[in-house]
C-alpha cells in the first residue's frame, strides 16, 4: 500500500464546522477546507468520474494542487498535503491509506 505525506509549515487553527444551531453545514466544511488549501468534498467526489474511489470524502483531505490519476482507491483518514512550491502527483491504480496512530 502507498501512503504519501508532504509536510508544510502552514498552521492549522481550531475553526469549527458547526452552524450557530450546532449542526454541520456542508458549506462551512467546504469553506474551512478551502481556507486551509484542501479540496472541497464535491471536488473529491468528482474524482470518481475518472474511476477513483474515495471511500469517505469527509475524512479525506487532499490539497488543491494535487493531481490524481485514474483508478485509485483512497481510504478514510488519508491526508495528502502539498506546499506551493512542490508538484504532487498520484498516478493510477494506487492505494493511499491512512497511517495507524
């Protein structure tokens, strides 16, 4: 199995994805993802059009600059980071998976 992590020095704050009523808002979740440089959930789901399987798009974080090929299986808990000076490419038929804690 393949695991990929490119570390950046970008700080992560403790923003909440809850609405004022205490419910999750998909717009709030996407706004937080975008603020930290990650693809919104809808963009992750678009990857399925090229044969990719994103098993849990809500626990999967992929940086906006990452290019993903075809027929990959992306398991829950995967985070793929890429800073602004690196090129991050995941080819085809790979299986990135989360690392155990």
